[in-house]
C-alpha cells in the first residue's frame, strides 16, 4: 500500500500481486487500485469512516492475502463513497456493480462535455435542439445512476 503525497493532496494506492508463473522470483500485479486525490488538511466524514474501516480489527485475519484484499475493497468503496455521499463497506459483488455504475457515470460525463462543446460550435438551431435533447437524456441517465449508487 502506498500513500502518494503531492503538494497539499494525497492519494492511496494498493496492489494485489501474485507470483509470476514463468519466474518465481518475480511478481505480477493482479489488481491496482487508486483512490481519488484528497486534501491533506481536510478530513471529511467519508474519510473518517474510511480510516475507521482500515483499523486492524475491521479487516480479515484469515490470511495476509485476505487482509490486503480487504484494504483494496475499502479503497474501491471509498471511490464510490464520493458519489454516494457516505462511506459503506460493501460486499465484493456490490462493489463490482458500483464500479461498473461509476465507469458508466464517467463515460456519461465525458459525453456530456463533448456535446456541450458541440453546441457552442453549432450554428444551426435545429442541430442545437437535437444536441440539447441528447444532453437532457444523458443528464437523466446520470441522475438514475447516482440514485442507484445511493440505494446500495
């Protein structure tokens, strides 16, 4: 697990590794997870709940691998918490579902940005109306995804 610090912000990184099948002296990264960047001098309720969930008594002690998998799961849940507004330690299945929704949400935001740029450059009114309808549909879809994330 790495704590990355840049100026007034920090980010967490955790990687799940396994022994390379071809060369037992080397390791292969199975999963690499980053949190978003946070301000060093501000601790919000989401961060507080996240750090509480990292206390050793809240993590699995079955094996070292399971211990690190729990840390990675919590970092993945932290990324979802930023959209949900609250940190919750979800199951592996629920976390995967949430990550799919998050990825879809980011894709929608990219599409919205692109459509808004197209509107600025468009000269024909009927094309602007068409683009605005697409934007409205994406915004509705975005709202639906956020509400789905909040339910879990």
